[in-house]
């Protein structure tokens, strides 16, 4: 390795490199160049220490750098140099370190030192005692002088010592205390290279203690050094032996009850993350305290994993899952089957129901959509069952002109059906233009009168109607297909395959690279689930499952292999109002343009 500058010979610069730089093939996206699964004995560490002027990291202030590169207990290289900070040295720093102004005058500035240092730390884990302090100065110097910080993985020996050593062993985690405890060959002296060498021995001593905590890799050591709870530390063995494949994981209690169900493209990595400092959710901490084992369900690919997760959550309602727990709580808005039909909110659809909208995730959402229809078309709002023969007294809505008074037979059943019921049927199954235009016109009137709060209420009802209609028609387009086979390129070659029947995932698999997927599809079909559809736009699965399948199918890389029926939506369906729906959902103003997509 070359010197830092032409003046390097005049300052106490020491560089020695006896290592071979590894290839760039192992570089990870974060730029650290170190695989977190690398065993500690095979990891290259650069242990660094800085001396500074004592100020805040502002791109300067570094007076000395000392760094030692080690791997497997063997020293591979050393870098040490004084650095001219360009500012006077405070007297107390001179007293503490012995570094004087005269020593720093011939030293190179930090911008000349950085290239050699950054090359020295390439493909290594950076180690320091109280690492945030040293790393903060180095990052600030790189930013000030236009060098890209390589973002290496960082291990803090002070933090690691707090996790490994008890108060009975050491009274504090100062470098001098730890050096005395581990009997380091070099004693700290507030000089960068001495302190870096002492930190090397401290690091090796701490690594020797990590085996008892089942910490074997550099990634585990970094996570272990972070602030994790005693429960996370005690239960981290639950992640042992899990497969690194797509699938579902289930945290189970001592009585085998499912506590939490999740999904991941890599079960082992995802479950391990629950035992790191990154996991801070209070409910998950509570769940981990009760968990006794983790069960893994391997899946062919991510879609199958997502679907299995939904089904398991729906079947067991794990207490620590918040979403997708109660699909049976969805509701529908339907048109009743009587002489003068009205809107009714129901939990399930009957085979005789022909006009409906949904499913809605809550009763409140269904009521909001119903209010939108009542604003747009003259559907009666009373709950009486009206007769074609006998009349009933009219309500206040009839007197206000907001109901055609079918109770008093002021309108025939045929006229009522044409004016009130048919627009609902058309809006839900085909074109909602009549309802949309009526609600937009009402919004315009209210906005013109500066009744903006009322206009916002109507806008909310428009959103509820359109959102439900778009969703239902999108679901119905897929669930009307008896069988559909689709393929998506797998990350490692081959194809991810899915067999879908009436919007339900009936089978899944992966065809190997270099093999035509059709034989695999045939095998999946032979063992696929038999699906007997029910009634409605989601006849064989939950709406959420069908929507997950739709998202997978609509990815640009997904290919439709074959289908028993055409996959299409109405030409003048609710989907053409997507832009209007987005505008209404995001609208800061109650006024909406009447232009429709």
C-alpha cells in the first residue's frame, strides 16, 4: 500500500498489508461487502481508533488514525498516521494524548488520508470502541471532502461488552477496564494505534464469550450487540433450524395455541428478525414471552405463502395478529326482493339475491355507500314490508320530496323499479354513471353555495360507492373463471405456477429451470383442490385471498397459461372511474370536476 502523501515519510505513518483483497462478487446491496452469515472466525475486521480535538464531528478535528486488520486471530495489516486538523489543539487534548501542535504541523490533512483508509477498510467489518463516535467523525469527513462512505457493517465492542459481561466481572465498559480484564498485549494510552491494538484483543476476548450465547456469525454478533430485551435473548433459539424458503411461520404457545402467524420469502431470516433490536413492537414482545416454539410451513412460492397465511389467520384468529382475523365480519349491501325493494345490510348473500354490492369490511362503510345511493336515486329508506294492495301512512321523507311514497301507492311497482331499483342494479353490476353523475351534481350545487362541509360528506359517500363497485367488479371478473393457470419467472430460474379456480388458489408449484412448465401444471391440476363455488362475486374464497391472487396475476412478469373462460370487465364498468375515485379520495376541496375518465 502506498503512503498517504508525498510528505508521509516525515510523519509517523505506518502501513502494512499482507492480505489479498477479496473479489467484488460478495458485495451486498448495502455496500458493506460482508455476508452477515459469514462465521466470525472467517470474518475480516478492521479495528479503528481515532484521536480528535474533542469537538463535534463536522468534517474535521481528527488528529490521529490507527487501524488494525485481522482475520481468524491473525493480524493482516496496520494503518497509522497523524492527521493535521487545520485548527489549534486544545491544551487538555495535548495533556491527555501527548499529541502536540508541532507534531501535527507536517502531518497530512484528512482529505489526503481518507483514500488510503477507505481502501484499507474495503470488504471488512469496521470495529471500534464506542463506534458511533469514531464512525461519526469518519462519515462527516467523507461528506465534507466528497468521498463516498462505504457504509460498512459496524461492530461496537463497548456495546458488545455490555451484552456479554456482567457487573460482577467488570465495573464498567471503558477500554482500559476491558483491556485489564482480558489482559491485552497492548495497553490503551489515548494514542490511536495503541488503543486500536488493545481493542483487537478485547474483540477476540468478547468473541470467545459469544459461543455460549449461540452467536456464531458476524450478522448475529452485530444484532446481539444492539439493545435487545432479555426475552428476545432468551427465546432466540426458537429460530434455530428453520428453513430458508418461502412459507408461513406460526409462533405457538405451550399448549400449542397459535399466537401469531406470518409469512416470508425466507422463513429463517424473518423469524430471526423477531429477536433483534429492530423489533420494537410491544405486542410482539408480549407474544415472544408466551411463545414456546415456531412451526414452519414451506410453500412453493410467495403467493401460496400469502394465501396460507390468510387461511390460517381466518381459521385460528391468533391473538397477536391484527389484520385478516375475522373475514366472517364482512357485510353486503343488497336490494331486497319485494314489491318496493329497499337496501339492506346483511352478513351473507342468499342464492336468490341478484342485486348487491360488497363485500364491505365494516358496517359503517356499507352504511356510507347506502347513503350515497339514497342521495342519488329515490330508494325508500323505511324498513316496512310494503304491500301492493294496502297502503301505509307516509313518512317525513315523503313530505320533504326525498321519497316517492310507495307506501301510499303514489308510484307503481314498475315505475319504482325503473326509477329506483334498476339504477342500483346497473351501478353495481355494470355502469354506475347514473349514481356518479347524480352525486357529482349534488357536490357541485353544495360547493357553489359554499356549503363545503356538506359537499365533503357527499364526496365521502361517492368514494364509498365507487370503491365498493370497482372492487366487486374486479373480483367478479376473476371469480367467474372456472379455472386459470398462470406462471411467473422464479428468482432462481424456472417458473412459479398457480392454478386458480373461481378466485381461489387450488394448487401451486415451481417448475425447475430448463424444464417446460406444462408437465408441472398438469401435475398440479391432478392434485389440486376441488372448488365448488357458492353465490356472489367471491364464491370460493375470501375477498382478501382473491385480491392477493389478483395482485400476483397483474404483475407485468406474470404470464397467463390457459383459462376455461375469458377474463374481462364491463366496458362501461366502474373501473373507468378509477381516476375520479383517486381524485375524490385525495381531494382537499369538496368541489370535484364533473369530467369522468
